[in-house]
């Protein structure tokens, strides 16, 4: 993007420099001066929904100018929270939830604590180069209509758990690993026809092995752990299969639970098209009477080519794969779903350079 901007500015300034040196000799430059073509340069700073930015504009006729520049959205963090639950039996027994039981077991066996509340930071990463053409249809040149495009990064936003919650998610992964090993043991015993043996009181769960000896766990505890399931964040029922790396990782109708990845993190990335056409209009005038400084506004829409994608670290698109998500995360996703086009409202302060 920087190379494109520098190239265009080079072309602009190169033409003007050439005009200054040979305008007297070459009729072409006299013609350009007369027709108001590339004969002056305006520099602007902008602020609005596209972020903070700048642009440069040059006329290509009495009623048309070409404008190029860039805009950057500051990395502002927005906090979201979600609650952890068990993927299986969530009944409350004697005032104690299944999650509280799991947390107690983890604390007593490993010394690790796990909290039910986890927070995430959502942060925009929206940067764009722009190339626009302004048309001034009226004689006073206050109103203008604009068409062009924005070109930027496809990864426009990210969300990740706070650093303070990494220890908590490490505990979640530790508990889920234990349940995973228990599930593998139960499946193996069922295949061997040993699970329903009435004499099976102690299950040789392959969780911890010392000198080729595995710890035995009472069958009732194994059954309880398997029944309550893993710890995760329930996001809703999937409306279609989810395929990652050519394999179906989640099936339509499954309840999708977000769990930490191998890095003990939960994160989501937002994606839109890199190329975004734009149409809009604006109005402006002199900041002060007789001043070369102009103030104006622009309003329009940037076409994203459909709803953005919000893809989790395990490949689920929260916008397109889930019909409804609860909590503050769900409200954020619902907001993103509405943006098939991006509203652009910018204030521009312009200074004539030459």
C-alpha cells in the first residue's frame, strides 16, 4: 500500500515539477493550466468511521478531481465477557453446579484453579488505501459526488482473551485433557467388552503412568466425569457442517463449544474483501473567508461484498455457521452481521499546497 501511495505522489509531483520548468516551451502544459488539469495540489487530514487518515487531491478538469490517500483505524480495545460451562450434564445438585464440581476436582488433584468468567479484547485492524474521483456538478463547487475504491487488509479485526485469563484457560485445557483420556479409556473398554463387567470397580485410566503402572480410578468417578463432559463456552447450535483442512470437525445440529487452542488461547479473526468499491457525496467550503484552508465532510458506503467472516481458532465462522449467540459476544456478532456495507462518514480539513 505504501508503495502505491508513493508512486502516485511521485507521478503528481513529477508532472508539476515538469510543468514549472517547461510550461513556457510546451503548449501541452499551457493547455493543462488553462483547463485546470493537474495544476495544483491539495493535502487533507481526515477523521471518521474509516479512522484517521490523509489524502492528496489534484484536479483533472474544471469539475473533477482525483484523490488518493490512506486511512488507519486506531487499535482501540473493546472488552467482551463470556461464561464457561460443561458440555455435558449441567444439573445443579444440592446447590452445586457441574462446573463447580469440576473446578473442585481440578483444584484438589492438580492445585489449579479455574474461574467461570473469562474476558476477551476485541480490536479493529482496519487500514485502507483509497483512490477516489470527486465530481463537482454545481458552479459553486460546494457539493461533490464521489466514486472509487478502498484497498486494504482482509483481516479487519481480531479478538483474543486477556493475558490475565491465560492461566485460567490453561487450567481449562488441563481438565479437558483429563476428560479426553478418560473418554479414550471408556471407549477402549467398551470395544473390548469389559466396560459392563460388574466386577469392574477400578478403571485403569491412562492419565498418569509411573514405571509402567497407571493410576486406577473408581468407575463411578469416571462415569461422572464423562457424563459432565468438557469445559467450554457454549456459542449455539451449528446450522451446517464445519470443514477445516478438508475434514468435518463439527456437524450440523451440534452445540458448538469454544475451547482453548493448543496455545491456551481463545481468539477470533474478522475477514472482509480486500477490494471495496465506494460511492458517496460530500459538501465543503472555505474554513475562513479568503482562506486556502477548506473544511468538508464525506458520506457514503463502502461495499464489503456481503457479511464479514468471524472465524475462531478452530475454524468456525460465528457469522455464517451459527444462527444465534448469547451474551456480549453474541451482541457483537449480531452487529457485525448487519454490515454488508460499511458506512463512511468523514470530516476532512484541506490545505492548498500549490
